[in-house]
């Protein structure tokens, strides 16, 4: 797919966002998306007030996400920070900051589809950025070398994984929260802190450092625990007594496995880290 100008690409993104929000809203209004779950296990209708709340919450989150990325891309363009730092700041904080806003959505089970539109729109933005001649600042900010085609690599996978985790698990499951925390904070901080404090402490035979691995483990563990506690606080997530008692050990163990996998010199760690965190979370936390 090719587009003649940056303005046409912006139009495509805007049209896709409008169409996606409209489609989910109409589907909800027609009664095809589930509402809140009642205590007896039945599902209540998805009331108009809840639909309006979720649509508004998704649009607000989309705007805030756009501003966050724009601030980082602008800082990279002005050379206030290195492009590599801008890229990893976006990688590290995009998913956790979005998860912090998940309690804004209603208790309707269909709310997750509104929430999933936000990373889905960014997936389209990244695809268009990878084709060149548009979204150039975004492409430079999320790529290692400034090559626009790199937007279809890790960043594209990142937003796809976010979309899948929201639809498949949402905020009432620890699986998606731990998976996204590991992918974002773990992998992002490993690079950010590893490049600063990893000199002289590389693992034998590898280019990656002990400092980076520790940053991965600590960042993934603390972010996962913080966001799980956040969801519990807002009554979005319920954990069994047995899981609560062993939560730190389980999350720390999952983060350790993911940190070891991140050291492997083959494979895409966006996949390996995410799949490991997802599978282990299903086994020990779900």
C-alpha cells in the first residue's frame, strides 16, 4: 500500500481511528458486546452510559498516548536526547502508562474492545511510518538506526502484543499485566540502564551486561507488582489468597526467566520475552 504524501497518511490514520471507534461503538449499541457481570454470573446489558464512558476513555487515552510519543519524538528531533533514549523511553513507558489508565474504563466486559482500539491505531501508524514519506519523526524515534522500515520490527510487534493482551486478558487477569510489564519495562530498562552502567560487566561471550539483566529483572518485577496492586486497589482484579501470599516470588521468578531469555543472541526478544511471561503467568497466576 502506498500513499502520495504525509497528509494522506495522516488522513488514513484519522479515518482508521474514527472507523474503529465507530465500529466498536455501534457493535456495543446493538447489544453484541457484553456489559458488566452480575454477582450471580449473568451478564448485564451494556448500558448507553457505560458505552459513552468507554468510548470517551479510549479517545482520551489515545490523545494522551499521542502526546506522550510526540513529546519524545520532538525531544529527539531537537537533539535534547539521543534517538536511542527516546526510542527506549517510548518502549518502557507506553504500556505501563496506558495500564495505569485502565481503571478509567467501565466495568463492562465489552470495555476491553474500546481499549484495544488505542494500540491498534498505533499499529497502523507504525505500518505507515515504515513505508516512508510520512510519520517520519515517529519512524526515527522508534527505530535504532533511523531507518523507517524498522518501525515494522519491534515497535510493530509491541503494539500488536498490547492489542492481543487487552482483548485476550484485559485488566481482570494478571496474565496480560505481567506480560506487558515484562515486555515494556523489563526490556526497555535493560537497554536504557545497560548502556549506561554495563561497561566492564558484560556476560562472558555476550554483548549484554549484568547491569542490563538486573535492570530487566528489577524493572519487570516492580512494574508488574505495582500494576497488579493498582488493579486490585481499583477492584479491577481479584487475586486468590494463595496467589497473594506468593505473588512476589512468582512475579520475580517470571521476570528472571524472561531476563535470561533476553540474553539469548538469537530470536526476537519481543516474542521470546512476551511468550515466556504469558505462559508462566497463565500457569502460576491465572
